[in-house]
C-alpha cells in the first residue's frame, strides 16, 4: 500500500505539500496541485482516515446507539440516520446496547476512541452529566434524557389516547394495555395516555395492564396471562407493534379471534405491521423523519451551522387495518 511519502516522491514535492492538497489547507499552486492529484490517482493512494481525523479534528463519522436491533423499529430508524448521514458525507457506526448500562458505556468509550464527531443515542440509562462529559455533540432520539439535550420524540401520550379511544369508539368495553418497561419514558407516557381514557371506568384496575417489555415473546406470555385473568377483555392497546403482533399470536393460541373477539392496536407503524394476518391497526410514528432530523441536527452541530430547533415532538396518526 502506497504512503503519503510515495505520493510526494512520485510528484516531486514535499510531504507537507501533499498534506496541504489532501486537507485543502494552505497555498499550493494550481500546477503543483494537479501534479499531486495525478500522483494520487496513479498510485491509487488512500489517505489514512485516522491520521486525517487527528489532523483535522474531524472524522466525518458519527455514532448511533440503539437499545435493541432485533426490534424492527430500530433498524428502520437506523436506516433513516444512515441515509441522511451518507448524503451529508458522513459514515455511521451502529452500536446495539441491549439497554444495558455497562454495554452502553462501553460503546461510548469505543466511539470516543474512534474520534467520532457526534453521537445519536436512544437510551433510557444515560444521564445529562454523562452526555455533557463527552464534550461532543449528542442528539437523543426516541427517548428524552433532559430538556437541555437536543431531542427528537413523538406525541406518545396523544397516540395512546388516540388508540384507546379508537377501541372504545369501536364498541370495545374492556380494554387492556400491554406496556413497555417501567424505566423507559415513552413506555410510561403511552401507559399514562391509556389510563387517561379508561381510569374512570368502573371496571378498570391496574390488573388490566401488563408489562410486555417491548418484546414479542414477553408480550405473548403476558397477553395469555392477562386474558386468562380477565376473559372479558375485548380490546388491547399494545405500546409497540412488536408486542401487538405477540398479542395477536397469544389470542390465536387461546382459541380466540382477532378482531372478532379481541381487537388489537399497536404503536410505531413498522413495515412488518402490514405483513401480519390480520394486518395491524397502529399508531404510526414518522420513523424516517425522526432519523432524518436527528442526523441533520447532529451534523449541523458538528459543522457549527445554525440549528433552528433543538427539540422536536413530532405528531402521530392512527392507521386502521384489519386487527380492529
């Protein structure tokens, strides 16, 4: 592999001159620049990106930390971040934290060692102090860490109210909720939205709420226990689509039908929700727009450009399909 010294020798110039051409810094005559560029092409020279990042204090790389890459929602979010970053000339390093404190901290350490220019995080464990200690731009996506940290989320409580009220409007009189983990802000907001609609009903009790852990297998088990405890349930609002799909499977296992016996609605609007049988009614988040805005905002900070808005709470919409 050819080095910068080989390029300098081939072009008959100094290493410093080649460096100025590569980094577009300092004066180089047009004739000399053409000679250097010709040598770079002929030798197929590839600059050492780590060395260049140390020199320029910029790596053109950003990190993206998500809690669960097996949840279809996060690959769709990651795709939007990667698409947008690529268009803006940046590379994305994707890290899957499993929602674990130690693993998340490990990835933060690794990303800092890689000299990333900024990080997008979807975290329920990071604190504001930890983010500030990184001393590089950070954008929080899907989950709010602090009002002082740039953030992109959606109307979680509003979406939950829409979902639950929709089931009531469909004539469902015993509506249960499969919630996400207690430590996650958006799971709590969706649970509160559900409660705002049903908490004054004479039949309501906390036993109509079960934790599906934002996971399909957990949701299947939780739904089966829920229906066995409350066989009168005729509607279920699940706090994400993955759990809603698990609920459909659980209903089928118990010999019941969706939506005839139990109507089910999810939250997210992942592509998979259109591939289930029956197709899933869901509260759709603007997933691509969220990832796109996060990447644009972060890179705006990195490049020290004006960023008009540092907090977005995007709207959601109900999409009716066969499961309700």
